[in-house]
C-alpha cells in the first residue's frame, strides 16, 4: 500500500500547469512562476505561491480516509506605464486574468483531472501601489493576492 499524506504538492503543480497553459497563447507576455520570480520581472506576472492544508477524519472504514482542504495563494503583479489611466488599465487586465483562472477551475475542469473534488476562488485582496517612486514615476502597479480552495479525499492507495 502507498500512503498519501497530502496532495498539496500535486495541487500546486497542477495550478501552475493550468495557469501556464491558460495564457501560453492568449497572453504570452504573462510570466507564470512556481513561487517568486527572479530579478528580471516583466510587466505581467502571475505567481503560484504557498499552499495551506488542513485535514479532518473522513468516513469510517478500512481505508482510514481523511478530508483535506487546500488553500493556494496566487498573486498577480501587473504594471502599466502612464499616469492614472494606467492604473485602470492594469486593474482591468488583472481582474480579467483572475476571472479566466477562476472560470477554468469552476467550469472547465472542476476536479483538475480528478485530483480534487472541487476548486473555487474563495477570496482575494487587491491593491494599487505607489510605494516605490521608481515604479510610480514610470506607471502604475496593480497587485492582487487570490486564494483558491480545493477539497480532497485522502485515501490509502493499494
């Protein structure tokens, strides 16, 4: 028997693969990273960050099942050159990409190829930042951190 403690790593990998494929042709300027990007960052970045897991006992039976809830953080940084109009452009572009990822999880592949039972956007935080004068002097940066929650039944695999 193979023991499975969590599917967190597989979940993060799948989210990364989905985001990469989703924008490969429609938005090739979007850099999708498995974690934080390096020093050379383009204007459009989507980072697949940390995963939080919690588990509870599942149905009673010989497989000693558990119910796992996974929450993954996905963060976007979208920069547009310009003044106030650039902020709106960056914001609208960011929300369109968040919507595409949410739509994929909610409608296109609800189980992520059978890895999870469901996956939904549960919350997000949005900010436009001008904290760094090197950035605000050239344009506007829109930043959002979204949390997607998935549910999984963990079983012992024979």
